[in-house]
C-alpha cells in the first residue's frame, strides 16, 4: 500500500526557515512526479511546488518563488521542500503528493494526484 509520510513542520518566526520531507513507500518513486500542496483554514488546497521524476524540472507558485525550493532524492524515495524567508501567510497544512506525470500535476493540479500524504502543519508567527 502506498504511503507518503511528511515530516519537518512546526512553529517558526517570520523570516525563519523550515525543511519539509516526504518519505514514500509502496510505489516506484522514480516514476512519479512529486509536489507539495498547502491548505490554510477556509481556503482551497493550492499547489506550492512540483518536480518531475528526475528532478530536472521544477515549478513554483508565484507566492513562493525565490523563497522555496523543491528537490528529490530517488535513492531515498524522498522529496523535500526547503522553505526560507517564511511569512505568516505561509501558515497552512502542507501535503505531499504523487502524480503520474509532471504535466498532470502542473496542469491538472489537485485533480492530477494519485496519492496524498496526511499533511504536516506549518505555522509562521509574526
């Protein structure tokens, strides 16, 4: 059975950094594009960053460009999200997601996901 397990969330002051990790099991990790989504209370889930199967291609939401970096290690079946210069508006539950293709996750976004993690809370205080 497929599992995506996020870790690394927590409480941080504005301007600080966090690194999220997502460990995948039960799937051929290198065949999937991966992404990070987030959902704040009362808001829709949005795509934050995506990476293709090899790690060569990445994309970011405009709100996080220049501050967040997505990467993956196929040998460890893990995808990361390095978050720098955090802002209070980054506060949300962050979800790891696996998609059958980079096009699927970047174009179809939520609809293009095969598997979701359970989420990890990130809270940025002002």
